[in-house]
C-alpha cells in the first residue's frame, strides 16, 4: 500500500486518515480514538506515524489535515481566516515534524468578528460540499457537538452562527439529575413534539428539562422518550434562533447520517426541504480541494 | 450539651443539624459534607450519630429532618403531598432506626400533577417563611441548583415551577468547552446585560454560550465576565419563563445571600422589589413548625 498523499481529519475525540492515490482515489483508511483532547502537542507525530504504520509512505509524503489538530492545544496552531471569505482561504500551517519524511499542512479555521464566532474543521466540509455544488447559494447546516449554521453565497462563507446544542445535550444528559432519567434511546414523535415546544417556548428550557425528571419520578416516563424530548427542546430553540438562516432559503445538512436525519425531520416539520450530504464524504472532498489548492505552498 | 430535640437539614451534598432546646432556641450546630449523594441508605444512621456525637441525646430523641434525606435513595422515602396544600401536609415518614434512642421523622415533599413537578426540602423553607408571614400572598422564589417559583395563597402552595438553572450553569461551566473560559468570578454589569439578553432572546442560549468561548479565544474575554454572562443568560431566560410568577405580584426570595442578591438584582432591573429572607433561617423555622405540627405523630 503506497499512498501518494494522506488526507487527515483529526478532531477532538477521533482521528481518521485516508491513503490517497494520485487520481484522488482512496486506497485505504485508518482511524483511532486518539483525538486531540487525548494528546499533548509532542504526541501528535508518534500517534500519526502509529496510525499509518501499515502504509508505505513516499519521501516527503504530503499530509493535509483539518480539525482540532490545528487548535492552540493541537499539533500546531493553524490560525483563523476572517469571513467573508472562501472556506479554504489564507495559507495552511506547515507543521515542524521530527521526521523529514512528512510534509504536514493544517487547514486554517474561520473566524467572525461580530458576533464573535469560530469554526475549525467545518470549513473543510463546506469546501467539500461546494466542490460538486459550486453554485449553491443558501445555508449549510453542520450539526454536531457545536452545530454550525453557515450562510453561503458566491462560493464564500458570508456569515455563520454556532449553537453548542450537542454539547449542551451531553452535559445535561450526563452531568445533571437528568442522568437518572435518560438513556441513549430515541422516540421520533416525542422529538417532534419537543421541537414544536422548544421553537415556541425556548425560555422554558430549564423548566421543561426538570419536568422530564419529574415526569419520570411521578409517571415513569420512558428514558428513550426522555432523551428525544430533551434533544427536541434544544434543537427547537436552536431552530428558533437560526430562523434567519433557514426561513425561505435553500438549505443543506452535512453530517453524520443519524444526526442529519433528526435535523432534517425537524426542518421538514417547519416546511423546509433540505438537501443532505454525508459529513465524512464532505471532509474527504474538502481535503482533496485543499491539496489541489495548496499543493505548492 | 443536652438538646431537647434535633432539627436536621440533609441535602444532596451537605447535612446540617441544630441542637434545639425546649423553647425553640439553638444550643449548638453541626454540619458535614456527607450529603445524601455520598451515602447508601444504611449509612445515614451512623453518619447522623457521628455528626451529633458531641451532644448528649435524651431518650427517644426527636429528630425532624427535611431534604433529599427523604428521597428514594435517602435514609427513608418520604413521599410527596400533591398541591394545592399547605407546605407541611400529610404525615411525616417515621424512619426505622437500629438505635432505639432516636425517633426520626422526615417531612414529605410536594408534587404537582400538571405540569409534573416535585420539590423536597423547599416545602420546609416555605413553611418557615410563612411562620412569621402567615398572610403572605404572592410568589416565593427559592434559587439554587433547582430554583423553585412558588405561588402562595391563603397559607397554601397553589402551584410551583422548577427551573434547573443552577445545575445547567454548573454543567455548562464545568462539562463543556466553556470550562476553558469560565472561572468562579463575577461581574455585575455583565450579569445585568445578559439578563436583558436572555429575557428578550432566550432562544439564543446555545449560540450565546458558544460566543462566550469565541469571545475569549478571539478577544481575550475575562473569565469572571464570562461567568456572569453565562449566569445572566440562564437567569434571564428563567425570568422570561416565570413571568406569570413575578409580574405585578408580591415576591420574596429565600436562599443563600449571594444567590439571593443576584436574583434580587435581576428582578429589580424589571421593576420588581422582592422581600428577602435567609434560606437557612427559613429551613430552621420550618423544622420548628414541623415539630410543633407533628410532635405527637
């Protein structure tokens, strides 16, 4: 297995590498749970070499990386490009490696001055989505730990808005009294009911959340229903806040299939019919676009 | 030190005992961090005897207890009384103890059917507040991990609403990316600005919370300001949801002085002038009321 270059998606909690051939085909994949949060800066290079140890690297093997690997606590800090700009803008950060066999470049993140906001990793997915859809004009939604709502026009990111919905869900489900009443299950009807409730009464979140606990104590509320209800309350409030991003505009959701299906169902209930794309496919397409753009940097 | 009886406030994370004389005076106090969450049911009795080991207990020493000690996972389950009812209603649960020197009774909590809600411990504080204010007709606010908004009329709890604002604050400040940007500090102006923001745009919580992180990354936002801003966003949304409880009604806040002062400042900014009472004094007064009411049960 002799890759021409390596595409690398290194996030907070996972890392994934693709061995690429010259024509942009994938020869092999490797992944591990050694995400950025588990590593000190000096540990990235050995972790990377370990991850790709089954592959025979060429001399000065190009590696294009995106994600939290470029954070201040990552392999090397990659900075931010200020919007409005194309999703791949500025210049990638060249990582100083101990091995002279590697030429590692990290894609810069994007920042916004007012209101203050940042993204790191999603810019690559946006570029990957736009590769086959260069004329897309509307809103990209990238649901996850920190969901991004991104206004796209003429191939540029005009503005964006983060909602830390996924992380708030996890904090409430695992680090409050709700942990006694919530499991990993799901309930579509409860989710859609809660979407409607969260959209119309977002101020009730802290009360509705406790009602989930009380409903479990007093009425034996099912823990899967509880999970979907909490998620719906949060996503409903998020939709209320992001209304200028989806009302009357073309939308596309990019992400993991299950999460994408939840956001798609929530938007469809509001009369919106989003396009859908896989997050990992967009990441890979974006890293290929980064390599094409910055091959000579 | 020979108490006539013992008043006991046993919460999730702390326990506090008062040695009482026959006239209702306090002879001594003892407290420890051995809250309900740290104990199995069988460990409560030895923990209690350890807590009061400096005191000489009378035969069949009456102990009146409130708080999470009466939860399913507590010393003995104390059940709930359904509102509307007086804050001390029903009958206390008599705990089966190994020692025949103790007669321990736990105050029942209160429950509400629709919307489902529960309280445990606050009913005693409410009774304690009403002892010297029997004609109070309006809203009691008991801020804390689970803030209670309680409609009082004719000496009864008519309805109540919980907002788990304090616990959501702690989960976000300690178990999300905000932990890198928030400390235990405070900033009055930032709190009041965020109250106003949270009241008018409660749907923006998940986005405003991430902006705290981005503002810290991009502009070096002070971590005390960040703490007060997050708290204000949450309390502002809580005020929006609790509007029917405070708009145009007499209000009183019962709790720990610092937290009470934050809620009082937030309400004053809305033109409301709440009465203020200390939570621990109300708890003790409520336990005295419980003893007077249930001495013979």
